[in-house]
C-alpha cells in the first residue's frame, strides 16, 4: 500500500535589507516568504484519500509541519491494522516453488 502527500507552497518576494558580501559575484535582493500551503494525501485506495488542506496565514511552516506529522500518525495507524492477505494462484505457486530458497531458511525477522 502506497501513500503520498502532495504539497504546494505559495510565497512572495520581499526585498531584503541584508548587506551583500562585497566580494560576491551575486547580490541578494529579495527573499521568498512562505505565505501558505495546500496539501493532500493520495493513495490507490479511495477511502484513505483526503481532500486538500489549505492554509494561509501566520506561522505557515509550523502549521505545515503539524499537518505532516498528523498525516504521518494517521498513515501509521492505517498501516498497523491487520488485514487478511489474499494470494493469487500465481503468487501461491511462486511461494511454493521458492520454499527451498535460501532466504526462506532464515529465522523469522532476519533479512540477508
């Protein structure tokens, strides 16, 4: 199961008052100031997709990080739910023919 968080940020340019390095070949004249974001969860399973969350206002990055952490927790809860696994006939046949493979001889939880 794959989850993606798709985000877009809005920003504006604000003139900077910082003094540039006189030896530099470039000069900073503007800074990007983040003014908002739009973010939504995308997955192949429609019941776990979310409508876009839009925020514009003060403290944009803190709000964004809070939103992403909340999404992370929700996705973790979804992935931790036990779900019965159904195998196709081809997958079951492949599993049976691979039973002698060296990885299947390792203790449970050990990966080579």
